[in-house]
C-alpha cells in the first residue's frame, strides 16, 4: 500500500476541526463583504472618495496593488461604482442553436516510444425549436514533426519553446476556439446562436515573464485573436452570444475590489500594497476583514437568486491588455445548483441584446443539463481521453513504429512500471 490511510485520517480529522473552528470568522467576513458590495465606498474609518476609488482601480491595473483586481464595468449616476446589481433573465428564444467545443490531450511522454502529442477536440451542435436536431463530433490531431513540437523565434536565433505542459494546454484552448469558429461558418444566417467554451478565455500563463514575446505572439496574436475575429464577424449573420463557462470558479477579483476600497492607507494609489503591508502575514492586513478566505462565488451566492446574474466586471489581467477589441469581461450567474463565472469579449457586453441572449440561453442549457450546460457536457464526452485511451494510444504508436521497422524504445523507468521485480 502506497498511502498510509491511518496517518492520513488523523490529519483529515485535524483539518475538519480547524475548518469548524474558523467557520464563525468566515461567516462574519462574508457578512461584511456582502454589506461592502452594496456600499463599496463606505469604510469603518471613513467614506472613500470616488476619485480615489477609481485611482486605486487604475493602480491595480498598473500592478501597484498585490491583488488581481477587476474593474467595475457598470456605474450609477455620478460615477458611483455598481457592484451589487442583480439582473433577471429575459425569455429564451423559441429557436436557437447551442454550439460548444472542448478539448483533451495526451502530453509528450519523455519515457514513451515516440516524441509526440495528441490534441482531441470534441464538439456538440444542438438545435432547438422548429429545426431541432443534434450534431456531435470529435477531431484528433497528432503532432510529431520537429516544426510541430515547438515554437521557434521568427526573428532567428536559437530560442525555441517546446509545446508541452502549460503551453500545450494553451494551444489546445486556442484550437477549441478555432473549431468553434469553423463550425459557426456552416450555420444558416438568422438563427440566434449560443457559442460556448469551457474554462477561461484569459491566457493566464502568458501573463507572467515565464514565456518570451514570440511565444505570446504565436499563441495570442496568431492564434486566439484571429479565432475571436472570426466569431466577431459572425455577428453579421445573426444574433451571437459567445462566452466561456467556468464551473465552481475560484476567482477573487471582485472581492479584491473591496480590498482596495477598504484599505485605510493614504497613498495606496501611488505607493502600492507592499509599501504599507508588505511584511504583514496572512490575516493581518486591514483588507482581510472583508476578504480573507473568501471567493467571489461565496459573495454572489449570498446576493443572487436562482436565474439572476451579477453586474459586469472587466478583467485587468496584464495579458488582456493585448486582446484589443476582444478584451475580456465577466459576470457571475446563479444557475440553481452553483454560482458560475461567465467570461465574454467586450463586444458581447457592449450589445445589450447579445448579453441578454447569453444570459437566457445559458440558463436554459443549465436547466437541460441539470446544472451544467448540456452542450458543454456533450462536447466534453466527445473530447475526453481516458486513462485506457492513453494506454491504447501508446500501444498503437509502438505497433506502428515496429511495423515500419523503426523499433520502439522506452526508458527503463517506464519499463519498470510495467514489470515489477518483486
């Protein structure tokens, strides 16, 4: 037995006891955050001026604030930030199409018989109303050539980024979006369309300095953005609501708005968080009173009734600045069983009919899918690569290599996992 369950059980019991002891503090913070959402400029130590509030939001975008902070996209008269709005859905159109794609992958295995990877894109096109029907598809893509396995610097030189790990995950997401855009081209004009991806539209991994500019350009400017351009142009053919759906989100960007508003330190806008609280530990900052240990979904679970969505917020992730007209905004929606996060380009947010269509059809999909969009469920089923699939894939690779007289060699480590010596 690899895991000592008796020892683990004692630790699990200790974790449960700690969670129970901290529950009352968490409830108090959640109540404080809920009040602050309705009155974001009110603080225990004095009202925050609106001008300073917006300066702090801008400072967060300039990365002077420790937290990733969303920007309120809706304002009341007089430039007052609107955070606690509740939007009911409009009726669902009698005829609409739900189109979704999802992906899975078999990553590079350095112990395997060949240097390659596979991306499988699955999708579902569901028609409702007078022309009801369903189309399901699965598209495997194998990459093995040297020019397919890495991203080279177009300026020359020796810089090369292998496509594996997080980079492979980003490439798969780009391919999901490209597949969605291709399928949209085949649809008849005029029918309202809900186009869905699973996961975030924000390429978070590219926000850091981990990857050079040519990698960002290849995946973003030459990959995701052209696909989003195609989706944008499809609006000329009929109503389009495009978004990505995140189940059980762990984001805190809205709560972090309350952090910067709650901060009592004058000069936060110019000096930044670390100047005042850089040496403080977890739970010791003043802003922890309204946000520590909470997530946005906790907050909107208190606010939103089933079917309602929140106000819209703009992502201020550094990479989003490069999205141009496709800059990402998001809102939260109570689909009945959970609070989901919905990310969508700015051009959907700017069109009241499009965001209403998104809200209504997304809820309808969740009702049909018992809490999760049924189109995404079907796309996932067509995309998923199981453990058995992976084993059979590598068996096929070995057999094909041997058939070609190439021979299949694996590492001693891989061989040792197949044949135990004891």
